[in-house]
């Protein structure tokens, strides 16, 4: 069952939607224009219900099949938000908002789900109900959590939920997926080392926070090399080192380091949450100072459900001819919150030989649209056969 002809016909129209969204990126929950555009199109498609303002700026629409003997409801989710990145693509439809850019392809995800919604509204060749979910603030804001807390799953009696992300480096329109843990939990930490500042020529009269923090940066790597089981997946990265001093001859009173820990299991996540404060406080005490540690839990591990993953892979194989097993991804994805609420699966669709996501030269590949739309539509028509 190859790409549906209807999506080949709709490709110019869907591409136009995608490029309009790309040109007008909005960050986190500020997706007001995008959300309005999505709602307007869903209403024009003839969806049975369109609701705005779920999870602050999320949009939800209901499409009923020709019958509802099954009584089942499937949710399909796309993210809408952009990133705080200055675009460097040089495209004629590049971002018109300085410092904001669709550098992760959420413009493409939104356009593909809109295309699928248009098709499903036209054909309704399924037995049951489809809920299309357009989510804000995937990029760090937890929009998926906000929509769930706003009653997304219970209000529309969603039984299963499916999501998709484009993936640079994979052939255009190809698919890959894996069951179980797929995307990592994304926790962060901020540590303020406190000592006694003073003149750089008299270090013996100070408690040197720069030396203290430097040792903490190195000691934190033992979380991975000496605390974690070597066969487990865990990454600890210190990404920021800041002092209040700009002078060459001043030992600062405080130094702040920031970073992230990525894990694939509750066991490793809990270990990191325990050891990061212990390591930093211990290092600080060794040098006669103290450490104030703020360890912040972010997105949980995104776990694909076995049965739904097998089904999603079979649909992808019918659409594109094959579906590979995807590698583990140490990046985060807040579709994890939806999969904690309901069984479902998340799949990757190839974006071709493009810059990687979150790069200022990245661009979603419009050639992937027919495959992505077809996967959405086939998920519905095969899971809810009429």
C-alpha cells in the first residue's frame, strides 16, 4: 500500500501551508497565529468539533468515521512550536521573526497532520473517531503535559495515541521505530559554588570557587564512568560555567555551573538525581566552600508500547516498503507524557540529506509530506477498519 494518490495531489497545497508556518515561527506557548491558522483550516475541512485553548494554545479537532460500531478513538499528535534560533537557510520563505526559527520541523509535522485531517474529513473511511492534536511548547515547555492536565485524554475518550518526527540523514519518506524506551529523560541542574573571593595574587586568603567548580565539572563525569552500570545509557554534560567577575585579577565569590543529564531508565534517572548533588556538595566541602544544587526533572523517558509499535511499523512498511529499527535517541520528547496516559507509538520519517534538527541551516523536506500524511491516514483506516 504505497503513498496515497490524494496526498500527491494535495502536496502543493500542504507545502504552501508548511512554508507559511515556517515563515511565521512562534516559540513555546506563543503559537497564537499558528493555532488560529490550524483551527481555521480544521473548521474549513468540516471536522465535527474544533476546540482551541487546550494546554493554553493547543488545538484539538474531532473527525467521526462513517460508523462507530467499534466505539474506539485514536489520537494523532503534531507539535507546532519553533526554536529561539536565528535562521541561516537563505530561503525565500525564511523566518520573518528575528531569533525564532522552525529548526526542528514542527512546521512540517503540523502541515502533515493538517493534510491527513483534510483527507480523513473527506473520506471518513473508518469505524470510530479520530482526534487530531496540535500541541504547543514541545521544545522545553512541556506542552504535552499541559494538554494532558487539561483533560485531553479523558475529555475525548482517547484509546491510543500516535506521533511522528522527521529525521535528517534518513532517506526521504522512509521510516524507523523502536519499542520500549526510545527518547531519553531530560533533567537539568544548576549548581552555585560558594567560597571566599579575593585578590588573585593572594589565593591563600580565598576559598577559590573557580578551582572548586572546575573540579566539580570533572568529578561529575564519574557519575557515568564510576556510578552508573556500564551497560546503561546515561549522559552528563556541563554546558555553562559562569562567574560574577569579569576582571583578570579577582577570584570570584561564586561560580555557577549548569548542565543536563540524559537517561533511559527510572533507575539511572534516580541515581543521577541523588549523585549530582552529592558530588557537587562533596567537592565544595573538600575545598572549604559550599554548593547550592538545584536538580530539575524534565521530560520523562518516552516509551513506545509494544503492540502499538508493531502496528505502527507494519503501517510504515506498507507506505514506504520498509521500516527499520531506530536507534536510541538521547534527546527528549514530550510526547512521553501522552504515552504515559495512553498506549501508543512514536515514529521517525526520513528528511533526507539535510542539516540536523536544531541547526540554523535545517529545513523540513517537503518531499516527505506524502509519506507522512499517508502514515497518519493508514494508522486510522487500518486500526479502525470500516
